């Protein structure tokens, strides 16, 4: 069964907080997933940051190996 990540774990991991980074590295051997709602939340944070392009690039790299439930990134990016 996959672990569904929420926005806080992703944000903390991308910020380099050791607990989140360590936990997610351990879970990478399991199946990870992210809901479409969480993707929207992270896009919203990125678009409202000082450097949106850097945040978006980092987030997209993070998402690359992770399954997105109800994936439709175009719609959720527009939402954000």
C-alpha cells in the first residue's frame, strides 16, 4: 500500500529539514503517492514565493518518481 504524502512533508523536505528528508528517503523504498490536491497546494506555495521558477523546478524534480493520484497537472497548475 502506498504512503500518501501531504503538503507539509513535501515542503519540509524541499526546505531540507532533516526529519522530513530522512523519513522520505526511508520511504522511497516503498510506494509513495501524492494527491492532486497536494500538488495544487505546493504549486500555490511555489507561485507565491520570491523565486517561483526555482521552487517549481525543485518541486517537479521531487515529484518525478512519485505517483500522483487523479493526475491532471495542467488543471491543478491553473488552480494555483
